[in-house]
């Protein structure tokens, strides 16, 4: 088995050489199972040294006990479409993590005054106890922070590399 696979994998004249598990499996035309091919490749330095490490691990779930408890908010950059949208360059998106009810409110700029006025529109309808955002300056400025304090809405940042999962699913990132 080792010689057959080596003949396909290590020969630069073979089109699929050094191509990975799927390519090698196709080259040997089903003579060996995918499991056998992967096992053989895992012993080859040329394969394992350059294979990217996948860091997938289970994340903690977000548990929200009732409606309007926690919202996630972020801005969607729509600058390339501003000429078709009356000059609106951003969408302030917000989602209630319990009910999955979402808002998308247009913004012409992302200054504190504008973001605050759009949050007021959302908070007139439903006001969260907690607001979670990324570390964008549009949420960290004094105007927005003072408004959140006045509204008795706790604020925290998503500081890990993992993005605001539910909200990013909504906007397709």
C-alpha cells in the first residue's frame, strides 16, 4: 500500500501529486479507502507540516431568560450602496437574543449623535436590560454611553475573536 500511494503522491509528474487526501484518493481510483489514504498522509511530513490547524472547539451557549433581557447590536457598512439609498451609508442592526426579533435602522454616518438617535428609535419600541456590541467607537463614545446609562441599560463588549454570532447570522457575515 505504501509504495502505491507514494508513487502517486510523491511523483511531481502525476497531476494530483502533493494535492491532499481527496486528490490522492481520486488518483488511486478507489483502490484504498479514504480513511486509509488519510492515515497514510498523516504520517507524511510534506502533508502534515503545511496543513492548517483547525481550532474548532465548543463555545459556551448564550442563555437568556426572557424577552428584552439582552440585545446584540452592530453596524453594517453599506457605503458602496449609499448613492442608491438616499445617502444612507450604514445600518444599525439589533437583535433580541431571546425572541430573535431584529431591527435594521439606516444611518448616514456613525457619529455618536446619530447612533444615539437610532438607538432611541429601537428603545422606544423595546428596551433591553443589557446591550452587547463589538468594540467599535460608534458604541464606545460618551454620547452613546451616557444614553445607555440614562436608559439603565447595562453595556458590555464582545472582545473575543468570535463575533456577535446571532447578529452576524442575521446580516450574513
